[in-house]
């Protein structure tokens, strides 16, 4: 058997022992590696939170980690305890962006007893499960580090108030807070194996000496442009695949069955007319890929669009209206101020920047718009789903790429442009035409996010998308999520 360290070994001293999860199908142990008085050992007094009765900040944090360990332990099977070295330490954070946490396997293993595939890297916890023994009893399996700066001035406080971690366990986080439990579930999933060990930025595999070996992920990643598995690609082909937006599909049987069958599993009946749909976490059966069709002058095309996380989804019956470029009361296309021009029965075209997505949409809505198209101010393709919450928004909104926004503005300069906005229920949001779930492959490559997450176009938002969204709760498997199913495909 062979093992290779994947992350730098930790040097922090184990101060508080281990906290084993309740005996279940697998035992997940949270190992507190924080120094005295910080992180999990922070003695700052706090009020109890729903489901979390601890009265110090450190113990409340540890209780959230313990609940996440219990959830994963109940869902997995392994005769070998899964040990997670965990800590809260200061990490990068600015008023507008920051790291919440990170986790990954400490080592990868190949050619161990009972390995399903020869010459293939597996994460430590999964390798132990498959081998039926702890391949390295002296080391933990996963390392998790979370940002102790969250909630402090200068960290995610662009709204004027720092965004705190919510440490309750009741699935009811206050607006504006960051629900820690789903964040921990997300990061532990990376440590359990929800990550590629093959470099997406170079396409190169992990090696020993002059030899390179595939990771278990590669056998399930199909490039839709070339119809080749990563397993069968050259380094250059994998590198190109990692930046081909929405063209890399996961073909594992468990994920695909759950994505196509969650409707029937949850309700006892198949999706109407064979349409691809899944059960949203709030119980709404309505899945479909957002479509934005544009026609005007010489422009006749479908544009990739990100769907806003606030307001209603685009309608199933297409909304066909003329597009109108917007300027607000200051003459800006950002629409951060009131809009005097009537937008009645039109789709507003506004630019991203300065103010929140929801405020732009609300201003356009007040002027009579029936929908909003936001133009990204970054070159990333595909565009993200505009985030935020606002119960006062009653019209759908989408975002298009910077390049597509330029095309729309150019077409408007030559005359009337019409748009058709709808949801295609014949195609699963976050999947290809055959219902295979997509992995996140934006251009340019995003280190730490690309390839090792589900695509952001999935609806409902999935736990293993690259950014945690306010709608997420504790679901890790179908019908509300697909993370557990992907781990099953890997061998869990």
C-alpha cells in the first residue's frame, strides 16, 4: 500500500481530547487542536442558542461541530473511526469577502487492501473504510480550519454590521447571519472525499517519483465537449476541461438516480410528463433550467443566465417582453437609486456594482419592470446566481456575463431587443439534457472551488456548491441534496 501526505501535518497541541459522535453507522471524532483561550477554547460568555445550551463561545462552536459529526456519522458506514483535527483560527477576511472555513483529507492512499481500483488515490477516511482497518493509527484523517475573524469588525461587514456565525442548531438562523452547521457539513464532506486530487489548474495527477496516479474522482467526471472521462484524458485535456463552463458532468449512478428520482421518492409519484424535477428543501416540486432567449436586430441567441436567490423564479410559461437599458436618477446604469423612467411591461437591463442585487431589482420593480437582467462586472463565465434576500421583490431576476451584457447593449443601440425568460422543466437545473449533474468549471479557473463542487446553476442550492447560501440547512442527501449520493458513488 502507498500513502502520500496531501496537506501539511498540523503541529498544534491536542488540548481538549476528542469528542466522539454518538455511536452510529460510523463514528466521527472531532479533535480540538486549538491552543488555550482561543477557538474551541474561547471562554467568552455567550447566551445559549436554540438547540445549543453551551454558555461559552468556544463550547458552542464545538457543539456545532459535534452535531455535524453526528449527522455524517449517522449517514455513513465504517468500522474505523473518522478523526477530524479541527480549529478556529484567524483567516483572511475583508468587509466584502472572506474565508469561512476549509477542510480536506490529510493523506491520500492507493493500492491498500480491498482497494476497488488499483493505482488510484483515495482520501484517508474512505481508504480506511474500504480496507477495514486504520491505515495510519498515528494520524487523523481530516483537517478543518475555520475563521475566528467572522463576526469581528472589518470582516463581512459591508452592510454596516458584521455577519456573525449562527451557532444555534434549530435550522432557523436569523437574517444576515451565517448558519455554521451547513458550513461545517460542507467542509467535512470535502474531507470525506468530495474533492479532486488531480490538479484542475494544470491537469496533473498526484505522483510519486516519476509516476502519476489517477484519483477516484476521475472515473466519474465526463467532459461533455469531448465525451471523454478525466480518467482517459491527458493533462492538457483535463486542464482545458476544468475551464469549460457547464460541460463537466458527474456520471455516478447514485447521484444521477437521486437527481432524477427524488420527485418520485419524496411524493410517491413520478414527475409529471417525465419532466426532470427534484424536491426543493421547502417542499416545492418545481425544477427547471433558466432560459434567456434574446432576439433583436442581428442578435438571436440563448444566453447563459444565473438565477437570483431572491424573488420568484422565472416562470414556466415564457415571459416575452422588450428589453430596456436603465439609468437611475443619477444617470447611472447601476440602478442603485430611484428610476424615473417608466419601465412598465419591460425587462430592465442594469449593471452589477455598488449596491445589492436586491436593491437594483426593487428599484426597477418600482418603475414597473416585470423582470431584471443584471450584467456582471467580472469576466467570469458562467455568471453567478445573484445573492441576497428581499421579501419585497416580486419579479424574477437573472444575471448574464460581462461579455453577453456588452452584446445586449450593442444590440439595443441598433433598435428594439426582445427577451424571453422562462424555466425549462425538461432540463434539470444544474444538469445536462440527460439529467447528469454538473460540476463547477468556471473560466477562469478558481483555485479551491473549480471541479470539486457542484455547479452553481443547481436548484435548489446544493450543500456542495462553492459558496454557502442562506437557504441551506442540514440536508446532506436526497431529496434535498446530493452530497451523500456523490460520496456513495466514491465508495462510502
